[in-house]
């Protein structure tokens, strides 16, 4: 039995189907992430080159300059 009106167009049916599937996937993934957070499972640790390569004093100073510019100012916006 075909649907009446504009819902009989297969493109509309496909659009609603894709919307339903993507919503279900988004809900499943967000609920899974929330359950993982509540379970206390730590996130995977990402290796960074600075963890094993010592910085020179000049590099540390340059890094501090960048961080100070990116840190929020008194208005809560980056400087």
C-alpha cells in the first residue's frame, strides 16, 4: 500500500530512513561513551614526541610564549 501525498516519493522515504539510521547510530555511540565514562575506564593515552625528547631552554621559552597567548584572558577569550 503506497503512502499518500509527498511521502510516496522514494527520495523522501530514503531521506527519512537515513535520518533514522544516523540518529540511532549517534544515540548508540553517545550512550556507549557515557557508559564508558561512568565505568571509570581511562581513555587511551596518546604518545607525544615531547614526552621522550628533552626540549632546549629556547624551545621551552617559545612553548611558554605560545601557551600564554592561547590561555584565556580576563574576559575568557584568548589573548
